[in-house]
C-alpha cells in the first residue's frame, strides 16, 4: 500500500509547485502594466503543463490504488445492472417487499437500533458519573 502513497503525495506536492509557478509572476509584480513578459508566459504555461501532467499521474496512481484495494477485497465494485435486469415500471412486487412503507414496520426495524443507542448512552453516562465521583473523592 505504501508504494501507492508516495507517488500520490509527490503528485500533490508537484501540483502545489505548479500552482505556485503560475501565481508567482503576478505575486512578484514582474508585469508592469497590462502586458505579460516572456517570463510570465513561460511560468504560466509551464505551470499549466505541470498541472495537466500531475493530474494524469495522480489519477493513474489513484486508479492503481483502487484496483489494489479491490483485489485485496477491501472495497467492492458495485455490480452494474443491465437493461434486461431493471424493473420496467416500478410496480415490481419484490421491490415493494424490500421497502417497508408503513410506520409500524419502520418502528419494528428501528427499535433494536434505538435500544442499542440508549444502552450505549446510559453506559457512557454511568462511566462519566463514576469518574466524576472518583475525582470528588480524591
């Protein structure tokens, strides 16, 4: 994984240098009046070229990192649904079965989550109160 980190960080630094190269002639007031000097043209267009090359480099390294993460099973590529597999008009019965529509079904689905959150919050509160009591006793 580190073999992908360093080129990505390096491309970020090169991108920063390219932006500085583009801005530097204007920050140093090299241009007097409204005309650009040869140095301004060179710095500006060199900066544009570096930005393009750096974005291509960063994109290719990020793509390689993504492929490596997929290969290791850390992330999954979502399966594409073909036109034949898509439901035609949204009246499919399997689609309506997978999405509950009334409040009682939502209550049944969310009750375990709410109870787990309540239990976790009460444990945190008890732990906080016990620490407070220990600090008072000291």
